[in-house]
C-alpha cells in the first residue's frame, strides 16, 4: 500500500508526501477540499424538510432572501432564491416557526454549509392564522375592504364568468344552480388551480383575463370547502389585488359558510357557498316570468285608470270658474291692481308728510331751547375775548380783561375795570 504521508518526528504530525517531480509537498488547495466537502454533503444528504424559527430574515433587491433557521440547540444558514420566494403563500418574518424543504449545499466562498430552500410554509395553523391577520390588517388599512368602493351586481346579467377549478364539485354546483335559475344565461369558464403551488397566480391571472373579455356582467371566484391550507390561495395578496382592480363585479364563493378568506373581504359580494353565489348573481327565471305576467295582466287596468283620472281632471278644469269666464278673472285682477295703486298713492303721501311734520316739531323744540331766544327777551351773554368762554362769575375775569357782550342783534366790546362778588 502506498504511503500518503510520513510523520515528522519533531512535531509528531504527518506531513504531506513530496511530489516526485518537483519535490514540493503534495497537498489539496482550499478550493479542492471545499469542493470535495460540497460534493460529499450534497450526495450524502438528500433534500429534506427542516422545522425551525426564522431569524435575521433579509430580502435583497435581487429578490433572493437569506435567513437562519434555529432551535434551542443549533442554527442553520438558509438561502431562498427569487424564483422560489415568489411562490410563497405568506410573508416570512423573524420569529415565525416554519417548515422548509430544501437541499444541503456549501457556499464555497465562505466555506459555510447552508440549506437551499425550495418550499416553505408556516408550521401549523397558528402561523397561518397569524399570516392571515397580518395581510388582512394591511389591506384593510389601504381601504381595499371599504364598502364605498364595492360595485353592485347587475339585476339581469346576460353573461357571467366562473374562475374556478374545472374538475371540482364547486363548478358543478354553480352550473347546476345557474342553469336552473336562468337557463338562457351565457357562462364563461376560466379554469384555474384553486390550491397548491402557483394557484394564487393562476386565480389572479384568471380574474384579469375575465376583465379583458367583452360583455361580462359579473364573475364568481371560488372553490369548494377544505382546510385552511387548502383555501390558502384565496388568502394571498395577488388574488386580493386582482379582485380590487377588477372592473367586473366579483362574487367570492370560497368554501363553506364558516370559512372566511381575504378574497371575501375584498370582493364586491361574499357568498357563503358556491351554490349561494349562483343564487346571488342571477334571479330565478320562474319568479321573473311570474312577475312579468302579473304586470302584463295589471297593465290594461292601470292604463285605463290613468286615462280615467286624466279625464276627471280635465272635466274639473273645464268646469272651473277660470275656464268658464276667463275675462272676468282678468277684470278682477285689474280692479285689484287699481286698488293697490290707490293705496300706494295714499301711503306715499303719508310717508312724505309725516316725516316733514316730525321734522318741523323737532326744529321748533330745538329753537325754543336756543340761547338766541333768551337774548330776544332782553338778556345778554358776556364772553371773555381771549378764549370765548362764557363769564358766569366775577372770578372768571380780572381787571383789564376784554369782554364781548352778545345782544339780540350785535355785540358790545368792553374792558373790565374791576370785578365785584355779591355778598350772599
């Protein structure tokens, strides 16, 4: 047997054999050893499901995601390529417990083994419910559930579309109900997968395809009952966005009466079951026919009644005083106009005369209070020449002050020789 190396007595460790030609130690490069480890791991560990808690989740602009799966005792680096990330039915986040399916590989640049994830789903119904509530809250905050944006269903549709699985029980139930209630209805079936990988993308594409068809009055989007996982495609954001953007009214018919999906909240109408969706979209032909027949029977009597009421009104108008003697009505209005004209003339004279009389009375009262009237009775008013103030007491003037005495007609200018105060 060839000896691959010999032990160095000084160090006690085997040393690499020398190359026969160059004499240099024969050893693997780092890349060679890493590649051998990579091949050994990838061939020795088949793809497997791994359960753990997401930590350090990062999504880059390239669409690739990197994160760590961990439990109480260990952790595992993971990579999720963009192509596989787009098929996820939920939004991964730190702290979420998940099941990841993938293959073990080695990232040679770092010499680090990792799990290349191809599929991933929340671990258990609890995580699915958490993902459901998170998406529901986000879409509700955007206004996608607002009743004001929901469109009414047409009363008498002529063409409707079914976006569902062509092989499920739901489509058979809907076709049966629609055919029984409205036999002449035109139905367009848009076949899509309603569960499994890629189902949400197919449903969203189906909704958009219906909007591109001419003359479609309404559509039903749905499937029969199942588990939360089975119905999950109708809880995905692409389906919700497609329903919200639809110009054609959408009826969501997913599962049974107790099942609620995101599609139910976004749709214009929610049906408890696919069968009920058929009842909501079209009226019952027999009931409509009976109603029309009843109206047809009532129409002649209604028309005769309307003609009779019109005839009675015409007779009443023809027998009225205005129709019998229209000239007298005109004369009455003329007399009324003359009466109003006379009253207006009297009112105008009173409105002019009475204010004049009140003004004259006020002027007379004002004139009686005028100081000039006092002067006419022989009184005089003494004013100080320097400031025009009325002299009321001897103390208001001093010797040498010039006075102006105001008389009834004219005035007298004088000087004060002295001012004497009367003894009381």
